[in-house]
C-alpha cells in the first residue's frame, strides 16, 4: 500500500479516516494511535470521549434497571402475601408471586451486567 501524499510505502493507516501513511506523514495522537492530521486527531479524541459517555450512561441505565426490578419484585411479593391473606384467589396469588420471581431474577441479571461494565 502506498502513502496517499508521497506515493512511498505506507507504514501505518490513519485511525480516523483510514488513509495510508508513510513515515513522514504518520504522527501519534494523544491516544497513541496513528493519525494523518490534527483534524483527525481532534476528531478521534472527540469520538473517544463520546464513546466513554455512552458507556457511562449504559452503566447508569443497568444500575437503575436493577434497582427498579428489585423494587417491583418486592412490591409483587408483598402483593402476593396480601392476596394470600385478603383475597383467597389462587390465580392472583400465583400471578403476583410469579411476577415477583421474574422481577427479582431480572434485577439479578441487570446487576450482573452493571458489575461487568464497571471498570
């Protein structure tokens, strides 16, 4: 592969735009990846910050989902107990108890996702 600017043998590829770079054109960016220009370096840094923000928001979302799943599981369990004592309807008791189990299981699942994403 040849350098786009000098038509000599390329030693790297720009991490942002994908252009072939020779030894004269290649310069490392702040993230130690090769870029062809200051514009590509700035864009790469901006993209890295955006990706970090997306990952941070994803972690917050997983934590919030785990919390709300546990909360709904607890409320469903309380409703199952209340239905057992106040309304002797087997369907209502089994339904709310089943919902409680599903919500608590999903809370555990979201909690594990949050732990995997936590750096």
